[in-house]
């Protein structure tokens, strides 16, 4: 017998509540959290949870698919903005900031999921790598990225990104340092090939040379 639209809507809401509760609890307490605790937090019966997700691995895998689908969608939206005339470097900066600051807990959860064998990122990684490659190519075309920096390099840098256990100011600082390392170094006027000195930059500004005027008395 076909379910009524109301029941389908209830099932969809229950699934969403289960996924959100599991995401919060596993991030906070690790994979040892019990399925009964997840069900209680979601406000559903344990049997309802198991009908949606027969095992904890199935539950964690569903969470990761949801998270990674959001990451891929974000990258594809960034590519669309670039192709519409937006700044490729600004999109790369935005991506790094989101991963380092806003999505640190999600990255920690992915590490847990991979460790317990509940998730394999290969399929999603292929889509993400393709989008990142287009972003890097656009940044190169605009002269906004060092010529020797590749999309593989950006992926390598993301792999060194500090996690949620590192204070947020330090994660923001990490982004600033990474951005400075991948953009072409500015050459000071009258000093071809010279190495400029740098001042601290506010969030959102990649870098700027210090010409001494900032400190004039």
C-alpha cells in the first residue's frame, strides 16, 4: 500500500532530525555515542532510527554524503560565479575560510567516519577536484595565483588545515598565511626582484607590501 504524502513528509522530517542529532552528538562525543542517545536527542523512537539507518556506519555514511554534497555544490556555485565574471582568487579565499573556520567540525567528523570505515571520499573527491581545478585555472588566467601553484597543491594545503581543536583565531591566521604563500609576490617600485616586507593584514585582505609610510611620524 502506498504511503500518504503526510507520512512521507513525516519520514523525511524524522530522517533530517536523526541526521542533525547524530552529526551534533558524534562531533561532540565521538563515534562511541549510542544509537539510543541519538534517537532520544532527535525525538524519535529507536525503532524509527533503525528503520532509516540499520547500523551506525550507515548513519555516519549518510551524514558524510550530506556534508560532502554541500561542499561540492558550494564549489560548483563558486565556479559559476567565476565564469560569470567573479574573482577566482576571492572564491579560493572564501573556500579556505569556510573550510578552516566554519566547517572545522565537519572535517573532524569526516576523520571519524573514515577511521571507522563508514565513509570513502573517493567519489566526492573526484567532483571536488574537478571544480577546484577550474577555479585554479581561472585564477592563473587572471594572474592572481603563482604560476607554479596547482590544484593538487591547494588540496595538499587543505590537508594540513588545523582542526576544530585549534582556536578560531589561529585557524584564521592559518588562512592568511596560506593566501600569502600562493599569490604572486608584489615587487616594490624601484626595486626589481626585491623582497618586500609585510604587515599584518585584516581578514579578507590577502597581502600588501609595507613601504614605510605607515610608520612615518
